[in-house]
C-alpha cells in the first residue's frame, strides 16, 4: 500500500502480486490461466458457491483479496487491460470460494462494473447490486462507502438518477466519516455529473 500511495506502480504491483503468491495462488497476470478464470466465473453463475469453506482456505482467499482492490487500480493506471481482466475475474472467483465478506463484495463489484462498461448492463447491474447488498450485510464502513459510490455511479450511467443521488450522497457522508479524501472527491464528482445529466 505504501508503494501504491507514492505512487510507484511497478513496485506496488510486485508486492500485491507477491501477496497472492504468499497466499498460495498463482501470480495474477494475463496468461494461459486467464481464459480458465473467465470460464470458472461463467460456470459459477450457474452453480451454487461452496458452503462453509475450510477456515484455512477462507483465510488464504481473504489475504489475496485484500491485495486485489488496489492491484486492479494499478493495472488500470498502467494501461494493462488484459492484466486487469485476469485480476478482476480471478479475484471474484476467490470471493465465491471464501463466501460473503467485504473483500468479496469489492471483487464482485469490479466484475459488475466491468460488464456495465462493456455494454452488458443488465448482468453488470445485477452483480453490482449483489455486491452492494453483500457490503451492507458486513460491518465494514469502507466496503459500504465504495459500493454506495459505485452503485450510484452505475445508476448515473444507466440514467436511473432517482436511485443515484441518495447512494452518492450517503457515500459522500461515509467518506467524511472515514476521512477518505479520494473517495470524497469521487463522490463529489459523481454527484456533480448526476446533476449535470439532470440539467441536460
């Protein structure tokens, strides 16, 4: 996280990827494994997730998922779109194995948001709503804030402004509680964009 904050994308990525490996999973980079991760994700939409994962496996999944959130941003900032695809789907697969958690909610959210941007609006929105519900079932203000902002952003993109405003405003309030400057600015920007869309 220190290298991410500096920022030094190369060193941040190196350490985040090492977190995956230390947790016992392959380095999350685009490779021959990427189509397998996508296929596992697609199959997972039709098969119930495993129940009661072993505590040791759940702990390893959560350790890897804690690196996911910022690693996906590093891939995006670095222009590595294929790497981002791998990270997003591999992380959501780990989230399905580990069961509901703040980390799993953030992973599912990124899959949904990616699908919305690809034009798969209905599927993506459903994923983001599921992630939002998961985040709010957990006692974790950061995940709740992120999902409020992302669902509000998605509702703005889809023209559902009546839903967007309350979510973005609550996300903004949570960002102030958490002293999250970056997320406060994101919520500010999205509230402004929603207002602009309304004015047009």
